[in-house]
C-alpha cells in the first residue's frame, strides 16, 4: 500500500487581509475621482444653474435648460466649433500621412541604429507639454527673429507677420500641432505594422512588387485598430486643445484661432459665466462620445 504525502498547508500572510486589495486600489480610485469624475459631475450640475462667480450675492438658482438653449443659439459658439472642425480636418490628414510614411520607413529591415535613434527622437515632441510647444511656436514664428522668417529669407521670400495675421496665425498653430502629434501617429502605425505576421508579409512581397498593394491588402487590416484609436484620441484632444493656442495667439488676431476650448475659457473665466461655460463643456463631451462611437462602428475591425 502506497503512502500518500499530505498536501502542504498554505498559511495566509499575516499582513494580508480582506481590505488589502482595497488599500492598493484606493489611491488610484481617489485620484481618478478628484481629477476626473468630480469635475465632470460639478460641471453637469453647474450647467443647470445660473452660476456667475462675479456676483455671488445673486446666488446660483436652478434654471433648467436655459444655459443649453443659450449655447445652441450662440453664433460665436458655432463659429468657434466650425473653426475647430476646420483645424481638425486640416491637421489630421497631414499627421496621418506623414506618420504612416515614417512608420513604413522604420518598418523596413536594416539600419538598426538609425531606426532606434529615430524611435527615441519621435518621443521628444510627445514629451513636450502644450504650453512649452506654444512658447516654442512664439519663438519660431516671431516676425523679427523667428526661425520661420529666417528660413523664408533663404528662398528670397520677405518676412511674414505670422502671429499678426489671421491666415498666418492659423497656419502657425497647424504647423506646431503637426510637429507635436505626427510622431504619435508614426508610433501607433509602427505598432500596427509590427503585428503583421512575418511569413504573410514576406509571401506578399514575393507575390507582388507593388508597395501600394502590400499596404492595402496585407498591412492595412492590422493598422485599422490603431487608426481608430488614433482618430478617437485626436478628436478628443482637438476639442479640448487650449494651452498651445492660448500661449501662442490668445485666440487672435481677431477670432482667427479662437478654437472652441479657448472660447469656453473666455466665457468661464473672463465673463465669469460658469453656468454657460459648463453647458458648453458638457455638449463637447457628448459630441466627443458620439464621434468616438461613430469611428468604432465604421472603422474598427478585428483581424482574423
């Protein structure tokens, strides 16, 4: 008769209790609540009140949908939203095209050191904060000593007042946004290309010499999930873009760079009408959710 060895007894750690997982999660949950959930709930409640912080004696009465009606009938709000849409459809195709080109170049075999150096270089614009990007933009597009006018002077073109003209200011914020976010697009596409099975890609290269056919039929399906995430993130980012534009142009000259986030800031912290500003912010949140759902429904596809 064989003798069975009893299973070892697992003794619980004395420092581990029922609430231990909670204490590990508590800092992250508390931080998320303080910087994410609470401000959103506060804005939602404020959007239904007449909330002017310059006149606290008037109180903050409940006004229902009055703020939302005021926003939806505000021509300036729609003009800033249209300008934001114009900015979005201007920068995004350029960023996607340049990012895809960079990703395809880095995806090629060989040039190991240069590819590693390029990957590190791509992170630099992403690590730069919006305010710093705005300061860099003010230096680059300065009329008197800016690098942009120095570069134009090399081709015999006179100095331009970039930040003092409406077309120049809009072009300046477009260029700075493209500079900052093209590397992000490149890294997203490079991650998608790395998911393509090597044997499938090699067989396709032997089958056809057309790079367009290889991209369309082999690589593109693996790029679509990343492209969907990219469109969602950039849509939300453009709708809340404030720091870079405010530092560079303050929304001017005139209303040339008065994006919707800059307009909301002016309503909330210059006019001090937090009720209307909160209603505008909630409407932008709803718009972002709708756009994200549209991108997921139309573009997102799992690769079989």
